[in-house]
C-alpha cells in the first residue's frame, strides 16, 4: 500500500483554495484502495508527523507563499522525501514575477513590459506616474511580486492609480505591468507533454481571484480554443519552453494574453489548482484524462524525480 502524505492549508492568502484542492484530490484517491492517506498542515509539528508517517510520497497541494515558493520544498528536500510538483529553485523563480520575467525576456519569450515598485523606498507618486507615461502608458496592471491566484491584482488607469497602489501596501514589492488587452488563454504542461490549452471569458474585467474561484463570477471556459494550427502549436511551444527554462517538474500552467496575433506570457504557475473550477483538470478531461489519472500522473512524475 502506497502511503501518500497530503500537504494542504498553510499560511498564504490562498489557504482556502489549497484546502478545497486537497478535498477534491482526496475524494478521488480514496476510490483506489491501494493508497493510505494522511492530510496535514505545514505547522510546527509537520516534520514530526512526516517522520512518523514515513510516506512514499508527499503530494504538495499548498498554494502561494511558503507553499510554492521553494520554502516547503527545501524542508522536504532536507527530509529526503519525494514530493510532487516543482523543486526549490523552480518554485522560487516562478513565484517571483520579476525574476521569471527576466528569464523569459532573456530567452526571447514575449511578456508585458513592467516597472518594479517597492513600498520600502520613499514614495514619489509623480515620478512613478511619469515613468508609467513614458515606458508603459495607462492602463496598467498592479500585482504583488510573489503571490498567486491573482491575489491583489488590479487594472488601473491614471485617475485611480494612487488608490489602487495604496491598497497593495501590505505586499511591499509590486509589479506595475503594461496592460495587454485581447484574449485570455492558458496552457498546461504535464511532465514532458503538452497537455493542452483553454480560453477564458470572464464576466468581470479580467480573470481575477473572484473570477477563478467564485461560481457567481460565471467565467466562460472555452475548449477547444478557436486558433489556427500554427498559433495552437505556438502557444503550446512557448508554454513548454517556459516550463523547461524554469526546470519545472510535474504540472505547470502558463497564462497568456493573445493580442494582435502575438502571445504575451503573463506568468507561470508551478502548482495550479485542482478544484472543481480549476483549469488543468478541465484541460485533461478534454484529452480523455480523468481526474484520478491526472493526479496519478503527477504522482508518478514525482516518484521518478528527486
């Protein structure tokens, strides 16, 4: 019997999504009697429980900071236990939107231009607006540098820029990014395979946290995506290139804007959600990969990697 430790919850702004993901995954795994499951939190007694349970594998279902930024991965590495999804370096690079952008730019992957802003420095609003006018132009997208699930993300024009910016003061470091209009398309990679793509049409202004996880937001999911074969292959190839550049393992999901026949890579997520509203399971389902098969494929990838 395979002993699988489910790591969920945590301390990030995405705690609830992590717990919902764990509930969905455990529901599927319980259908197979060969798994002995234990769900725990990454709290002060985490390592003690890990050592006592002695799992064959840790299924890391944490989201956000301390869960997909390399922190918990470094703990699992020190305990010499195999775990799902990307490793320490890949996780820390992907969640840092500035570092990952620099890697994408260096390797000729198109991504929206940006300015980094830090609340640690003296705030000169006039200078920031001047730099935006010169280098980006309004509207812009504001986002915390190291959060996931579109936490804290907003689209701002010059009139509401200051109020948008000040709402993000608790995050300290902010990315101010040129707003790219167009279609929202996301691509998933599973191991060494191009899993597929899905298009999103949010009823809200963009695919923010509420659009992702609220049933009332009513985001339309479109699959298959209406693209030429050339563009279909192109977006999958860019997603695979990004996955390899960051040396990701298991599953990743890359978020794009498609505008004027160009794909702009917004960011790469090393631990995409696995809830009933999540995109990777939906893409897999379209490829006739059931939810349980998807989970087991992620676990198989973890078992052969270290």
